[in-house]
C-alpha cells in the first residue's frame, strides 16, 4: 500500500513537467494496475474476514451446541438405562429373594409347630400347640400365594422390560441421533458453502486482479519507442553455483556405499563426491581407464586439497579441477569430465545409443530392492514393449541382468504439468485442444490394446518436439484380455482426485475409469496446472463426487471442452464416451477455433 501511494506521488509529480512523455503513460498504467491489485487484495481480506466471522457465528457455534446436546443426551441415556436396570433388578431379584426367604422361614415354622403338636401329651398343651400349628399353616399358605404372585409378576416385568421398555428407550435414542445427524449434515454443508474458495465473490476478485496487468500490457504494446519483450526472461540465480553449500551441489551424493558408486560412474571421467564411512572426511570418486578410483580429500586448517593447491571449500576445489583439466593427482592421469546427478527411488540417466547416437533416457533399478518391487519396476517395460504410437513414450530396450535398466526415448520438454505452470502465459486454447487431442489419440491406442493406464494425469504426460504430448509412466498400468482389472490389497497408492468412483469404491478399473481421469486432465490443462478439487481433501472429494458435485469450468475454458469434461464425469461408466469419440470431438473443436 505504501509502495502504491509513493508511486502515485512520483507519477503526479512527473506529470507536472511533461505530460506527453510515454514513460509517464507507462508509469500511470503501472500505478493503476498496482492500485487494482491492492484494492482487490483488501477486498479479498474483507471477504475472508467476513467468512471467518460467519464460520464462527454459524457452523462452529452450532457445532459447539450440537456437541453439548450430544453429551447431555448421552448422560440422560446413561441415567435412564441405569434406572431401568435397577428397577429390573429390584423386581426380578431383590423383592423376589425377600419373598423367597420369608416363604422358606414360614415352611420351617409350620414344620416345627406340627412336630410340637404331634408330641404334646397333655390336653391343655395339645390345644395350645394346635392353635400355633393352625396359625403357622395359614401364614405359610399366605406367603406361598404371595411368592407365586411375585414370581408371576417378575416374569411379566422381565418380558415387559425386554419387549417394550428397553426397545422404546433405544428407539427414542435412535430418533434423536438421526435428528442430530441431519443437523450435523446441515452444519457441514453450511461450513463447506462458507469456506469454499470457488465462491463467485472470490472468483470475481481474482478475475479483477488477473485483468489488471493485462490492461497495462495493452498500454505497453501501444507505446513507442518501447517494445514488449516477446517472452518472459528466465530467472537468474543471484548466488554462484560454486558458492552454494556442499549439500546443494549436484555432484554431492552424501554417504553412499562403494557398490552404488561403481554403478553410478559408467563413462570415462564421470565423478562424484561422497562422505566416507571408513574415515572422517570426503572422498572424490572418478571413473578412469575402466576402473573406479577413490581419492580422500585432505582437510587442513579449513582448506581442502588433494596433492596440489588448497581451496577454502570443496566446490571451489572441484571447479578448479574441472576448469583447468589438470590431473586429480600428479602420479595418476585421472581427469574430471561429467558429474553424475543424484536420483531418487530409481535413478534416471540421460545417455545415447552407440549405433546412431540417439539420445535416450535410462531408468535404473536399485539392486537393494525386494523382488516384488523389481517386478513392479519391470511392469512398465513389459507393457511398453508391445506398443508403437506417436503419442505413447517409446521403449527402446531392456537390460534384465543386474542392474536392471529400461531404455526409453528421451523427451526433452519435461512433464506436462510443469509445462502448463511455467508456460501458461503463451498457451492459447487452440494449442491446448491440440495437446489434449494428442493424449486422447494415445489413450485410444491403449483402449484398442485393452490396456488400462490407471494413473492418467498431467504429471504423467511428457512434452516432446513441436509441443506433441506423449502418455508416460505406466507403472500402475495393467493389460487385461477383457479390459477389466480388479485391484486387490487396498487402494493406498491410488490418486483419489483423478480416479473414477467405481474404482475407488470397488477397485474396478476399466478404460471408462481412464476416461474419467482424462476429464480431470482436461480440467488441469485449461486451468493451467491447478490442482483439481482445490481446498478439498481426498475424503471430502470422494464424498462430494458421490453426492453429485462436479468441478466448475476453469476461467476461459471453451464451452465445448467443458461439455466433454462433464461427459467424462458421468457417474455410470457405460454413459461415458470412448476415447475414439473424445478424440474425434477434440479434432472438430480444434478445427473450429481460430
């Protein structure tokens, strides 16, 4: 904001002197563009603040009350359940046991009175004993009747408890829980609606911010003698490569064993620097005269040397050896030529065929991998060796002996996703449609071979010469006779946002599930490399898609392309188009765009 106000002051001051200067016109355009960006950023912050307050006063407040109600419901249910259990225990156990004890005591008293009556000899004692015996017998009959009635009552209450009282309590609890679930669903929907960044208000702000620099570009094009630069200048690092720390140098590989070093250094003059395991320090490893040679870099008083001049850092020592072409040591004629770059899971090298000097990409599989991982590594080669199509990356050869190599054509343009994000300023709709026609053509070829890619996305496509797109990365692909692959053992590695619902729900992959992924690829392409379903997690994406949500069209996306996207995102696989139909439609759209 301060920069914008200072720029305003400078522009108005200069206008007082020469209004006709084209540079001032350019400055005014910059000022106006910057003012739009500042004002729209403030609008965006106001929108975000309002949204946060709405979230706090709306869904979050309701969620707090709902949690409190659920806690109270749980407490009330526990109390009611406890009371019912106590009443059941009282009727069927406590009262019944008391009646049973009284009845047993009456039996004993009646038996004792009967014995005394039978043993009495005198007339007077006999009458008294008879009277006691009669009373005891009457008391016994009364308690017998009461005990029988109590048993019947306990049985009836026990049946009533389990047949009516307890189910009624559970039914009432279930009804309340269902109501709370509906309330929770409404709260979550309200939360999603408020927190979504795809709201028209936010989109309008972004459109304003995007259009501000374009208006200024139009002013620049009309200015003379100033001419617009035909392309964006590449970024220039302000730190020299040699001044970077050792860990950031491309030829530094850290602490790796000698066996891996010998695998990495293949050509004459290849070298790398690693940390020694046996000795404290760093080792320079060089391939020379058919052997891998290792030189311990000496460190004395924070200076590094081999047997010649000392340098204050290892990068400066390596730069000196590279630029001067001197031997690494005086007694050995070893010379550094080309550094070998670090890899990740399986290293990828660039090379050439000796027969015709064709540039190739070589994927190397680490020997330390488990057999099942090596089989997965070879799966891509087994599939690609059968195919030959201009929009499918071409396999050149396989080396099945250790170490395992897959030799493929070298695509210099890199992955399609990075291309979209880096070159979006020069990509026109006609060019994007042609690129998607390339992918559809390659997928149509795979469809004819009953091959299911399972991981079709911008990151897995490559840009070749003349902007031809080629489908790559067949690590998850499967070829089935019936065109159906059922995944087993879980879906942990499946890219959720690119995968069709039937594949996520049932592990069923078909060409139709690849068509769904192609629809997401279309969205990636015309959004210039944005991540699909922005602001949604994988689980939220699954839930929203199941409920019928589909992504809106990216800004500037042709209507015909968005129609193809929606056709690809049909929930029922049989309703989605084939790749042949998609390619035909894209070809027609490409011919219509000017």
